[in-house]
């Protein structure tokens, strides 16, 4: 989630991922995994957002602090 703690602007890391979705990697158990970053849209984003807020309710408050839609990003391993 690119919440940026409810700030008016997207966080820089999200802007970079949105511009270069194929250039991302994460580290899992000490191993680098190349991933593709996709911003979820529409009903898929809403379902993910509902699950996230159910698990971490503090994120829900961020929507009250900003006018922007907080992006939800899915990272998918590249092969």
C-alpha cells in the first residue's frame, strides 16, 4: 500500500514502481526475487483494500486524511 501515512502525495517509492514496474525486486529469506509491480484497480483493489484494513485498521484512517485514492500494489515474481 502506498499510503504515505495519509499524505496528499504518493510516496516516492510508489512513483518509481509505477514508472518502472518491471525493474523491482524484493528480498525473501535472504534471496533476491525479481518482481513485477502492478497497481490494483476497481473491484480488485477494493477487495484487497478491505482485507488490508480488516488486518490493519489503522490504514483505514489514512483515507480520511487525504483526497487521493491510496494505491494497492501487487508484486508478482518474474520468471
